[in-house]
């Protein structure tokens, strides 16, 4: 069902045919809007923003642009169209029909997967809620709000699944998704990266580049699920996720470009002397958000990942590209720490599924870094950005609790204490970056000094378009 019904809760799941579910979601809706007004973008709720929204899930209709106040955004439930005859594409149930209802034996596991994914959506809105007050341009302000409203809609997608398929437990989970708060010591968000502060735009670009890219790979894996409603939900979410990563990758690219320009204006080659962000600081922010995002894939060796795969609950990204889909045999060679040193070990393939997913993510991230380095090369600078070792600054998995430098060399706790400010943003670095953003830039077409203008605007509009109506 491609078209979206224009009801109180826009949807393409025939919500009106399930009155009980419709009533339950309509009771949740005011709580969501209350959360949005409290924890959504601060100070801009009544402004009209040039946003895209779905009027259908077809290629032609999922991205319709118009001015809208964010509380009036078409929050709703959009699932990709059902694929007739779809079968499970991996694991022990390979080739069997996908499930339209939750199998009893997988109820708890699927619920946990959905809650964990759902928790990330409001968390990022909470992390970014104050950024509008220091935006580098009207173009960037609009992109921030587009990311925010789509994260809100992705929350709706997960809440629909909880209400539709998990009864009272699901309804309670949906309420808890609005009760937790990013960074709250008593009721934090589930995953570590979503409790980190994002109070400057360099952090925001890094988050949308690296953490939203993790989201892409998690959604790709869930899109393979034998639970068809989850697959259809995440397939549509992926159409929106691409813009989030675009915001991050091009945002950092524009920072890098401007830093290179300002370096040439400085007699010492230091962009800070011209009010810009030096590339060493960009690298530190990269190190932080990349390592935080690597943690989101979970442990390198995971019995849970093996169980998810075998049961047909969560596959590999783009499962069809692999030759073998059962994976009872085979192994992945990893370097893992044992008795103070790294040892190469063969890990059964199913138990290494988190690492397989992480492999694709790392390759994808590297392509983005390569594009930034092309900007630096074309600018005539020798500096190059790079991804640190997967072992660096890890809080989850086999390297958790150990210390490694960005090259992956194991170091002592004492050396880490001495050198961590060389590799991660120091308090001084954070203070400097924030000092560049004392106020928002709201003049049409104007950019903050520390970032270059984008190559083009959104939806064919010019860069100096009125993306947010502030008057």
C-alpha cells in the first residue's frame, strides 16, 4: 500500500481498520508531542521550516518538500511495500516464508532489538536540541531540523511495532522511550554514544557522519529480518537515513575546505589564527565519534549475534551479496587480546557477525575520509585525516578496558593518561570550537567564518534560499 492515508496519524498500514491499535497510538501521540516540545529543537517550535515529508513510499512520493512547523510535521507510520512471496534469506530457516506475526519463541529477542533501535531515535534529538542557537547558516539550521524530525518519525516506526505486536509489554516500552533522557545519570539512554553531549556543530557533523552511519548498517541488518513488518519498517527508514549521513559527510568536508583556505591565509599555516578549526582538532573529533560508533556494533565475538543470525532475526547488510547464507561453517580470523598480548584466533563465522557488519561500516567510513583527503590534496596541504585503529578508545567488546594508541599499539594506563589529549578533544579544544559559535548565523546565504558554503542547496533551491522563516 504505497499511498499514505491523511488521517490524524498518517500511515500506510490501514490503521483505521484496527480501532484498538489506532486508539492506543492516538493516546500515545499527545505524550510524544509533549516530549517533542520539551526535548525537541529549543526555541524554534513555532518557526516554519522547509522540510521534506512522505506523501507515499514510492520513489516519487516519499520526499515532498514544503514549509511546516515542526510540531505539525506528518509524524506517522510508513512501511515499505510488502514483497510478495518473500522468504527468509539467511540462517537455519533459509528459504522459509517470512513471518507476519511475532513467533512466540522470539518475542523477547525481537522486542529487545526494536526497543534498542527505537531508543536511539529520541536520544539524538535530545542531544542536538540546543544547536539551533549557534548554527553556522540557515542552510545548516534547516538540515538539523530535517534530521531531528526524521529521527522523531523513526521513533514512531518502532513504537508502531511495539504497540501492534507486543501488547501491554510493547505499550510500556513505548512509554519508556519517552521517559529516558540522553545523558541523564538516573535514566540514561541505552547505548553509550547516545548519552554523549553534542553542543557544537563539529560534534553534530561527526555524529551524523559516523553514528548515523552505524544506524544505516543496523537498519540494513534488520531489513533482512524474517519478521517482515520490521524489515518493511527499516527499509523505509533507510530512504531517510541517507540525508543524515549526507549532512555529516558534507559538513565535515566544508569544515576541511574552509580550514585549508584559512591555513593559506595564516603565515604559520594555522587556521586558528584566522578564526577557523585546525585539522588536528578535526582529527581528534573524528577519533572520538568514530570510536564511540564502533562500540555500537557490540562485541567482536557474540553469542547473541550468532543466535540472531541463526534464527533469521538479524542478517548481514545486503545479505544477497554473500555467496553462502547459512554460515554454520567458516570462520573469521581476528586479533584478540590474551594474557596481555594480541593473538590471532579463528572465530566461528556466526559468532563474528557483529564484526562482519563492522567491516562494511569501516569501509564505508573510509570512503568518506578519502573524499575529505581529496579536498586537502587539491588544496595543496600535506595533512591527511585517517580512521584510528578499531582497538582505539573502545568501551565495548574484546578491547574494552585496555589502552591502545590510534595506530593500534597497546600502551599502559599511565601513557594513556599523558597522551589522551593528543588524540581526543581536550577541554581546551572543546572550548575553542564552541567559542567559534557564539551566535547563530541567520542571514540568508551567509556562512560562519569557520565553514565553507555548500556546493548547492536543498531540493534544487539556491544556497541563499529562506530555508527557515524566522521573521
